[in-house]
């Protein structure tokens, strides 16, 4: 069975001679929720931005199913089934909730737009309650919900999110992550970059740990927070008995 999303020996970064992502092989099965973990500067955000077409890829490949999307322009990747929610600037703050959704729906045939927006209002009742509210007036959690709703307009097969919990209170993080888990259970494959290790592992099927632009460890999310390898690679702790 082909993975829903994969990379092979992917090398990426803003400068050709200073790669940040260094030969990453990643496979995400259809229907999985995979979290990318790692210390600051590990290359997590650069990896997903490279897959999304926002950071130059210097070598290697990225694919959705059997389709090579390595060189597909960022704005065209949604047509192949890939949606990306960046950490910041992921909504139009000066537009209303409804106009944000309508702008995202412009990619759809005209006869499908209104119905799809109605579907999203049913999925996100907080947004449906105030469709004319300017997006810039939303709380942090509501902004993230709107950003996710915009990404889901075209019914992607794979959704990638970069640090969706950044700046949110623990209560709101729980709400956002519960919504992501529901979206995943509805059939959307999700790749999540997160620094909130505990919350991310609680909803993920599998975790992949990056260190210095390379995959160092991966495995089932359940119990991974207690794994000594995770403590050493991600948290910087030494395993018991390790040499100083």
C-alpha cells in the first residue's frame, strides 16, 4: 500500500550550501495522525514547508500517494490533495469569517462553493455563529479553527499544520487538538509539527523525531513520552548509565 505522503532523501533549506533538512525519509500512511517532534532548530517546520513548496528543495523527492509533487508550485499542491496551515498569517484578518471561507472556496466549481462552506459551518459551529465577524477579532483558538476550516474547503487528503498550539492556553489547545482528532477520524491524514509534546502525543498515532535535520527516532505515540530515547534526543536528558 502506497503511503499517503512520503519523502525520499529530501534535502531542503533556504540556501543550497546550508541545508536545514538533510536527507529525510518520511512515510505517512493514509488515515494516520503523525506528529513531528524535535528540539528548536531541528528542521521540523522547514521540512513541512519544503513539502508544501514554501522552502526550496535541493534534492530528493516528496510525493502524495504515487504523485511526485516535489516541483509542483505551492499554490497548485492543493489541487493534488495537500493542504498546509502555517503557524502565522494563515487567515485574512481584515475579512469576515465568511469572506475568508469564500476566498478559499474560489478554487472550487461555482456550483459546489456554497454547499462546501455550509459543510464547514456545520463542522465548526463557533464560526457559523458569527459569519460576518471580522477574522481579526477572533480569539487565538478561533483563528486556528478558521485557518483549519479554510484548509479543509477543498477536502484535502493530507493536512499539514505547523505549530497550531503556539500562543494558546492549555484549555484552547485541548479544544483545537480535539477538533484535529475528529477531522483525522473523518478520514483526513494529518501531519502535525508541535512543541507541545504531551498534547500532541495524546492525539497522534505515531511520532517522528528530528534532530539536526535528520530523522533520529520514530514509533507509536502511545508511551513515547516515557521512552528514554525521546528524553535523550528531544529533551536533552541523558539515559541512565550513559557516559558524561
